[in-house]
């Protein structure tokens, strides 16, 4: 049983992620084809075990009057980049879920922006991650810290915790 059957659908849904054994290049290709990332203009440059790098060149929505990216969009970009980064190290059949996300805005985020994800030491089911967003001059614009969980097949099948 998968997420679709747990949601009341009786058709199989393939795993949303490549197998962990796939090379980093295959994961980068997957991330760049992943529809949520495409909608946020989040382009993956590097996706390896413990680190990921992305770039956002165009605002997916209308920018703020000052020309900066909306803080809500910054949070969405960070959350998605963190989840993709974590997906790279999870066991097959497991998916990342955000438990908490804290974003600090250091200066207005103007594009293009680079998002660097680092997976910090954590446990088997709970992971700690950080995303740093830097502008074209290399200045830190925003940073985000997340606590994420790894949800495996038993939870995906509908068991509640």
C-alpha cells in the first residue's frame, strides 16, 4: 500500500524518488523534473549525500514592491530544497516530512539566489537540516533550519502516530 491507496485510491503510484543507489547525476535530473521544484523555478545544480545546491533565477510569483522575493516564497523554496536534499539520503520507500521550519531573513532576497542545503547530524527517523540562501554577490539573504522526519512504508500505508 502506498500514499495513493492510503488516500483512498486503489491504483499504484510509483515511488516519487529514484533508488538511493542511483548516481548523483540521476538525482539532479529527477530534482529538475520534479514538478513542485519546477513551479518554484528551483534548479538543482548538485545533489549528493549530505549536501545539495540549487539556484533560483526567476521569481515564480510577483515580487514585492521593493523588488525582493516574498518571505513566504523564500520559506517555500527553502522547505522544498531541504526536502529534496533529505530525500537523497533516505532508505528506499521513505519520504521526508517537515516537522518544523524556521526561517531568518537577513536582507531582502533578490534573484538570482543560490540555496545551499546541508544535512546536519541526526538520527534514523529525525533529521536536522540547514539551508542558506545567498545572492549573486555571495551575501547571505536568508537561512532556514528544519527538523524533518523520515516516513517509511508503514506510515505511508496509513498507520497514524
